């Protein structure tokens, strides 16, 4: 949500804080990033960097319609049973890249409480390798065995820093999240 800097220690990288989850009670799938980048933090929106292809991929998969406001894109995600969150609640990071995260500063989100509140979640999708490794290292050891059976899948990062995989290959791999049909006009 914000970037804070201790004014007494200007040599330290800023501490960044994630956003609350985009969710509703009915979600069955959870997409996890690591931590919002600078553009997202500034806009207070998930995947706000203009070259991040997360929202275009969601449009291609017919999970959200094109040309919607951020609030409406989030609403369509949850209407289609997809939640969105980050593995980390807060960390210290010098830039926007996952490689900039200071390991000793990591505080993960409270997944035990989240998964208890959303018992119908059957699949977790990681937006990139860093999100998956952070979840495996910092979340799984703290989770109760009740959540051990949730299927987990790493997908290629939608970040502009992940240019080694073509857009068409990324979209093909993201199809596992599933295509959904839009409701008829006037239906919610």
C-alpha cells in the first residue's frame, strides 16, 4: 500500500507494504504475486505498471473484459471465482524487482486466516518463480495441515522484467487459470 523510509536511516532501502486481497467469499482460485512494484504502489493497484501484462492476460482468458476501471476488473476477477493477493505483507526493497527484496526483512501475509476464511479455494497460482519460492519458504512451514492439499502451480511472471518468454507462451501457460463465460448483459 505504501513505501516508508526511516528518516533517521536514509541509507536503508524503503519498507514496502502490500495491498489487502482482492477477494469475496465465493472464490475458488488464488493468484499470488510477491510484492507490488513501485508503479503499483504509487497507483494503489495490483499490476499497475503499463508493461505488466497481468490484466491483458486476464482479458485474453475472458476473466475480465477490456477497458474496465481497476475496481471493475477486480470485481470481475472475484465474480469469476478468482482472488488476487501477494505472498508478502511487507519487506524492505530497493527497487521494484523481486531480486531487490531484502530476505531478512520479509513478513508474509496471514495465509492461515485467509484460507480458513476461504475454505473453497482449491488452487493457488503463482505469478512467477519468486512468488512461489517465497510461499514455499515463508508460508507453507507455518500453515496447518488442513491446507496441505491445495494444488499449487507456478506460472510465468507477467512482469516486464520477464521478457524471456513470449506473450503467446505466457498466455498459453496462464490458461490453466481457466476461461469463464461473461454473464448476459444486465446479469451480475
